[in-house]
């Protein structure tokens, strides 16, 4: 048996799928790379794990230095270990996805990127590395999880209408959801709290404003939403 120091060690990287929601559109944040490989191509933001770092610390560093943001919802997705996924050598990537409200952040490209830009999740450019696979897995996770765990509120303003929440679900799931059934199940699940305020400035109507119920016991949360 080999001793520990005799084994070759692969590099570890973290790749982030940052989702944002604005104007009824679900988008993902991509970087245009300055350096090879995939120079001038669009990729997910990512970086290598340093010896003293945890994965979450690396995520935070990537968000701060490459996108100019921090303090966002993060969840580990999956590990991607195809030996040929990176032309530079053996690199294992751990994927995370993040959810943000673009209105709350001013995205700034770091020094290692030509540009940073939001793309509609259904109109992506060609992605470098295996980032299309990572993105697709993150999108599927979001679609599945939003049906049984309250992850969508990071994408909305702090106060929202039931219609705006309904539109968010339809956008993420890319389907039509019965409005009355959706409203009933959201309210029955104590998913949201009525603030007693109303949305002003809309012609001939003033819908009630809600906020996320932060006291909701997420481990016991589940909602089944019927689609049309």
C-alpha cells in the first residue's frame, strides 16, 4: 500500500451557478474569461480551493472578488469528477448554486474577467469546461426543491404580492400553475404573512403585500402545486 505522500492529489475547485430573477425572467450570471483555457468564452464563476479554506469560504471569496457580492443564499449541488473536465489537468469541481435578487446587488466584474453578465436561463451562450452540465443540474435542483422547500424568496423583494410569487413559480418551473389552487396552498401552508399593506401605483387595483414567514419550520414544510 502506498503511503499518503505518494498519492497524486487532484486540484479542487468550486463553481457557482448564481440565479437571479427580474422582470419575470430567471437568469444566470456568467463571466467572460480573460485567461486560457476558454479565453474570451463564457463560464460560471469559480475558483480553486486553497489549503486553509472550506468550500463555503471559497464560495464567499469567489462572490466577493469576481462578482462584488456576498451574503447570499448558497447550497451545495454536486461534485463533478470527469478526469477530462479541465484541459489543465485533474480538477474535481464542487458545484454550488446561489439565489439573489439582482435589484439588491450591483454586480462588478473582477480583474480576471472581461465582463460579467446576466443571461436568460433559456438563452445561454456556449459555456466552457463542463459548465453546461453543472448549470443544467443546478436548474433541475431549483425546479425540484422549490416544490417542497421555501428557497424562492431570495429572488423576490422583501414585500411581494401573491401574483408576483405565482409568477416566480411559473417562471422557474416553466409551466402554467392554477392561480386559485396556488393561492390556497401557499396560504394554507403558512408560507407567507399578510403585512396589512397594499401595492400602490397599479391601475384600478391595490393587491395585498406579503412577506416570507421566517418562523416557518422548514424541515416540516411541504407544498404540492398542481400545474395546468
